[in-house]
């Protein structure tokens, strides 16, 4: 077993200083405050654009004659843009569709509808041959550092796989490049010949990060990269992600179920519920003054690190409904303490309630009540 996280801290701290001098890419400090303000979103280059993105999984019945009986509406009509150098946090409970969204963005899943544009190029239904070169630019870090590394392969093979698959001969040779990547993520070059079982959870996640960085991507989808780690290791991995973002000018989509973790690393946050974005905006504004009852419920559920503090009293009640048959109108209405008759009739659309804060709610916690449309959009889903 190797010494766990000590060398990592030294390496990344040293790099942090040089990297900060070299680039002005915005990042957040460990305390969550921004050390550099991102310019206005309209002034930055959009790297990723998502329009009305949908993913429905068909549900069938029968053994010989399979009959479709419905669809699991995992993702239903997502819209957002992501600027270069930005981190967008996707947050929500298990089953809200955030991981499915991550897989749609990386094209590990085929969307049912909508569009995904990467650097202005439509990749929604791009073929494997079209996607192959794009795989260098779009990478993913997976949740489970145990199952995402092949136990039969050594670290050199795992981290060097992207070079071999893409047929890239690096200047210094694959071995030297892999060793440099290991150093970049705070591991030792001597780890090259070791196997995944010889590492701790945090070190394994660093290996996963090294593999994602191998081809110098532009966009990385981080799918719950710290959920399976201890709290102290979570902080180290998040700091590492921020350091490499600064050093390599990366853009992140950061998926997690813990709003406090997402707020810490993200410039903007999108809160998802049952396949839809219910609130989208600046991370600090949303955390300080949520406009959607669900966002407030998530914030209330964040544990306070004080053993004498009263237990958090969240207004969230009940379980998340089945995405096979979501509630009509507002999908959150069956759990919302402020639900009214209108909420069952009309699908709330995302609208701006404050500067860079958008909410999909007829009766938000702040801002104006949504005006009644002339023609009410009746939900077609079950009630
Ligand atoms: Fe609650 Fe109605 Fe707002 Fe939905 S639209 S979150 S049910 S108040």
C-alpha cells in the first residue's frame, strides 16, 4: 500500500502558484469564494450548448411479443449553455436525471430528442467515427473509483489507454507522458507499474482524473467524482480538480447530489428534479437566496458541522415520484408545501427572477408570481 495523500498536496500546491501566475482562468478558493470573476457570460466563448435535450427509456412488457407500455422520462427538455473555463454544477436527488445528462453530453447515451452542440458543432447524433476525434476534447470522470479502473491492468496501461486507443505517439513516449500525468495529479511516477488494488479510494480517483486528462480535453463531465470518498479526501480531490482546471484551462460539468459540494466548485448551478431543471443561476446567489422550494429543501438538508446544532428541518416530504408517470403540471407539486391548483394544471417554465437566477415555479420564494399565460400549457403526463 502506498502512502496516501501526502505527496499530492505538495505537488498540487506548488503547481497552484505557478499556474495562477500563468493564467487568469477563474476559480474558487477552498472557502468557496471566487478568486477571479468570470466575465459576462455573453462575452465568453460558448463551448457547450444544450437545447431541449430529452432521454426517454422505453419500458416493455412480455417475453416473446414485447410491447412498449411507457417511457421512463429520465431527462425531459434541458436547456443551458456552458462557457469556456466555467464550471456548471448539476445537482439533485438520486433519480433526477443528472447522471443521464452527463452521459448524454459525452454521447455515451443517444438522446431521444433535442440538440447538443459542442463548439458550435451538432454532435447529437454524431456517428462513432465522427465522435472518435471529439473524444479527445470531451472526457468523463466516473463516480466509483473502484469499478472504473480495470483491476487486471496496471496504472501505466490504464492511464496510457487513451493514447493507445487514439493512436497517439507522444513526443516523450507514452510511458513518460503517463508518468507526467501521475505527477500532475499528485501521484508518484513509480506508481506506473502498480495495480488499482494497491491504492486508496482517493488515489484511485486521482488515477481516474489522470486518465481523463491524458488527451488534454477541453470539457470534462465529472459524474459524482467525490461521492464515494471520505469527507477529508473529498476536499483534496476537489482542490485537485480546481488546480488542474486552472493549469489546463478546462471546462467542467460537475454532477453531485450535495449542494454544498457543488456550490464550492461551481460558477453556476443547475438544480434538477425529475428530469427537468427547476433552478439555474449563479452558485452563490442560489445558495444564499434560493427561489425554488426544492432548492431550499436541498439546502436545508445539508448537514451542519456542529454536533450541538439542531437537526436540519427540511420542508421536503415524501419520495421522488416515478419518472414513468410524473405528476402533471409542476413535477414537484406532490412534495411542495406551497402547491396550489394552478401547479397541477400548468407546466412552470424557467424564467428570470433575479440577476442570473432562473426558476421554474409559478410561486417562487422571491421574485414575482409567474403571469398567467393566455393559453395554458396543459401537461400531457399522468396526474
Ligand atoms: Fe411548488 Fe407550484 Fe412552484 Fe411547483 S410551481 S414548486 S408546486 S409552488
